[in-house]
C-alpha cells in the first residue's frame, strides 16, 4: 500500500548516505498479519514486551510495524542483522543507536496509519507527522502550546486557513524540539516558527541566541491531504531524498533457488526460530 505521492521513490536495496544527504522514509502501519509477525520476529525482547502492554490490538500492531520498519531501514544502511542493533536514549528520551555506526542518526514519528523516519549522517535531525483533526486546531490549544508571536499570527488568519496553519506550526515545533534532543524540555514558547500558509517553513527565532535560528532548516513533507509533516535539520548544506518503504518481497531481488528475496528469507528464518524456541 503506497501512502505517499510520486515524490517518494522506491529505495535501493542497500541505500547509502553521506553528510550532504538527508533521507526520509514513509511507511504504512496497516500491514497484513503475516507481515506483522515477520516484523515482530526482528524486535528485541524488550520491544516485544512493550508491544504486549498495549491494550488494543491495533495499537499493538502499529507499534510492532513502526519499530520493525525502523530496524529494517537501519539494517539496510548498516548491512547488519536486526539483532545486532541496540538502542539507547539520552536524558530527555530521544532514541539513538547504542553503537556509533559511522555517525548514523535517525528520528521517528507516527500518527494515524502513517510512520515517517529521518536518517542522517553526522548531523542532528527531527521529524514529526500528525493526522489533521479539525476539532484540535482551535485557538485555546494554540495559546497553550504556541509562542506569543505564533499565537498572534494564528489569530489574524482567516477561518479557512487556521486548520492548515495549526498543524504546520505543530509539526514544525515538534520536529525542531526533537532535533535538539531535548524534546518539550526545550520549551515550546522559547522559539518561533512560521505557520502562515503562504510562508515557507522556517525557524524564525530562538530565545537567548540570535544566531541559533539561522543554523537550522525546516521543511514541509508532503504525504497525504489529511496529514501534515515537517523535518528539522541542523545546517543548510544538504539535499533531501524521500523513500517509500515497502514490504521486503516487493523491494529486494529474488533468489533463483527459492524465489524468495534475501531479506524476506532472513525475516522468515527469524520467525521460525522464534516459534521453535
């Protein structure tokens, strides 16, 4: 199932990334049961335990797919098996690879049926996606979470512009605070982003440092009409590549002997090992 538009390409089997590139991946969280089982088989024991804590099956499946796809994506860059990947978290809860695999960094966000992933090499990155809800894009919520300057711009917009502007602002702020590594501890009112529909995505100012905003770039990500997404990256000397994640049998070369892709063979082998354990 393809979620994104034509700007999101089918990735190479073994993607590579340089410091001048930022890769963004989009994946559908709605997968068939056999695919969910395969993705679950490559999760760590801790991740599988976390999955079982979800009360609703849909939430459990979405967590499994989101984490399994993350492992699959990172394994493609690192040419390593999923069980070799271990994650750790900084003091604010931002996930990262426990081992420094060539400076590879990532960030993840999911909402509704969509998950998006940002991958970089040697630079900070944050990403956010939100499913648009008209009942959420209201001025009291904006006043609670936006900066005074952002609230002023939001209040002056025409009624038909406010829904889009709200989620533009929300995703840009989320992407930036995730990129800093501090999350909400950074302070949502300590910086301003653009939000007017006719203005490009931008970090306008950061309290206490007049030069900090100029060190970052923000960009909208076009996925589906009912979603908004944004990307925050340290620096401006980079180019974006957008990939559409697909299930492995659609994305890899098939072997002559088994008519099965190498990645799919590994996933199925891992699943069989789990069942026999």
